[in-house]
């Protein structure tokens, strides 16, 4: 058997990926045995994973080679749109402008945090270099949409559960923000719990995905660790900004022009 190369990733063939799929098939067999009803979902999820990631690989090859700003921005905008739709879907609660608000929150959070990292921290030239911007954007959105969906769900649910308390504060002379601040605080805490938990166990219980990928790709572990720390800080900042934005939008949407709580 040939020795494993130490200066780059081990090549993976489609036959080897087919062998790896046996891990998913084993889950399917367990589902059938225990009558969980998840066999079809596992099959569909696996097929979508193969199709979507394969297409992404083909698209990114073209994007990396072309290095056109408009193409990078178009892909980034499409990613934000899909993330905002998924965030609202996961929240399970809504109001008329919720999709717009989720989109703006994710867009602003991702744009500001990524510009800061690529322009000031990494000093990439140009700042929109696709090999940096697109993968970082994907990691930011993948984590931020979880915070946004949790914060949005907790905020809208709390307005229903604590309606009497909020109206009592309003009747006592509190403004809309003062009356709803406890509700907003709970929503923000809910949205930030996943990233705080991830940061707490990183390096002790888990080796995060980016660091694992870089190490498997031949990157020196110390450098891979520094990149992972940077990414964790980037994700935390974007998640906090996006969750704050969508919660503030949701709070505003729950009151009319006369500062009355809507039903």
C-alpha cells in the first residue's frame, strides 16, 4: 500500500465515496428495523448532498477561474436569499415582512463581518477574492441562520406568551422598546446559545470542520488552528449582528403606529 501523502489531501474517487455511503445506508437499515419512517428522508438527504455539493464544486471551479466581481456578488446574494428563506422556515412563526427582515439582517451582518475580515484582518487582494469570500460566507450563513431562526421564533413566541405583561408595561407608561426589552433579551440569548456552546467546546470536545479540513489538506496544525479561531470569531460576530437585527425588526413589527401591540 502506498504511503499517505503529507503535503496535500488524499484523492477521493467516486468509488470510494460510494463505499462511504454505506455509513448512511446503515442508518437506513436501522430506520427500517425500528420502523422509524426515516428511510426515505435519509435517501433523499443523501442524494441531495451528492447532487448539491457536486454542482457547487463545478460552479466554484468556474468562479475561481473567472474572478469576476459581479459573479461573486451574484452568488453571494443568492446564498443570502436562500439562507433567509431557510431561517424563516425554521422559525415556524412569521409576520408580513419577516422574509425581508431576515434577508436584510443576514445581508448586513454577513457583509460587514466579511469585509472586516477579508479587508482588514486577512488583507486579501482584492477583498472579494472568491477563494476566501465564498467559503467564508457559506460558513457565516450556515451558522447565522440558526441564530436568526431561533431568535425570531423565541421573540414571536414570547410576544404571544407574555402579551399581558407587555400590555401592562405599556399601560404604565412604558415605551414600545421598554415594554418589549425583556422579550427581546430572551430572544437574543436563545439565538446566541448555539455559537456560544460551539465556542465553549472547540478544541476540547470537538475539532471544528474547517480546522479538520485544513489538516486533512496538509495545512500545519498551528496555522489551521489560527484560521479556525478567526472563523469562530467571524461567525460569532455575524450571528450576534444578524440575530440582533431580526429581533429588532420583529419587535418593531409587533406594534402599530400608535405603539399598540398588534394581535
